């Protein structure tokens, strides 16, 4: 039975989330502050549902601290902050998904199921390699020919996805669904921005092109398209 830690300071909402999860067969822990969440977050926790605006600090900063400590528990951000910038910031910081309040209970449960199926961040391996590119999955650091790449979290996730599909065409829709977990075109411009930055890092002076755009299709990491 999966154990879910819910971090939410509004008592009625916290109670409703706990009740809904338990009725769906999950075990739960409840925290109304970041201090309480930190005390209860152990390796036994399979998922954290995290509000961002809490009485003792920012949930986003708390999440960033988790990732710096290499804690791999998946995190579903639950917040009323609904701008694209807020969503991108949450995902870049290390959230696995982002659900806007108010929300439908069926959608919350669906997202919980999807995240739990994926499991913790890349625990099965500590390193991923493709050609001259190596990613340290524990320290979340990417290198090309030994040179460290300056990548945001979301850019690193895109790179990992492209590496796993090396020499294959990857569309923006695939990235939106598999990296953003959003089957929507709203991320198209954001994805393009991240791809442009990733390409600049990969193709610093002296490095031959390795990330290619296939007009009308998507992107290829590796061999140039014919």
C-alpha cells in the first residue's frame, strides 16, 4: 500500500484530501507546515502532495532543498498559483506534476496513480550515457566530453528523455506528454526555449552539432537526420 504525505495548511482541504486518498486505498500522513513535513518525510513515503504557500515558508524552496539533498520522493504540487511562470518554476525545481486549485477529485487521483506508477526519480541507475554525453542521475549533472553543462532541471529532464530516444525523432508533443506530463500544446513555446538553451550548452565552441531539428517533426539527439 502506497504511503502519501499531504502538506496543506487549510484544515478542511487537508482533511478532504486525506479522506479521499484513504477511501481509494492509500495510507496517508498529514502535515500543515513544512516543519511537520520534514519530520514525517522518510524513505517510506512514496509520494508528497505539496501546497506551495505554507505558514512557515515556501513549498517551492522546501522542494528545492529536497532535490539538493538527492531525496527522490515524487512530488505533486497542489496550489492556487496558476500562471505558466509558476508552473514552469515548480516543474523546474523538481516537481513531478502540478495541479491547480480548485481541482476535481478524480483528476487528483488519476495524477497520483500516474506518478506512483513511475516511482522515484531514476533510482534504477546512477548514470546515463549517450555518445559523448554523460548524466549523473544522483547529482543531476550533465557533461559532454567532461565539460559540465549549465542546465535547469527541466532542461536536464529533456536531455535525459532525448538520450533515451537517441537517434530517434522526438516531437514536441512527446516531450509535452512524457516530460511535462501534459497532453497539451500550451507548452510548445516553453519547450522551444528549453531546447534552444540545451542546444547552446551542448554545442559550445569546439563541439560539433549533436542536437538537430527536423523541420515539421521535432528533434533528434545524435546522428543528423538524412
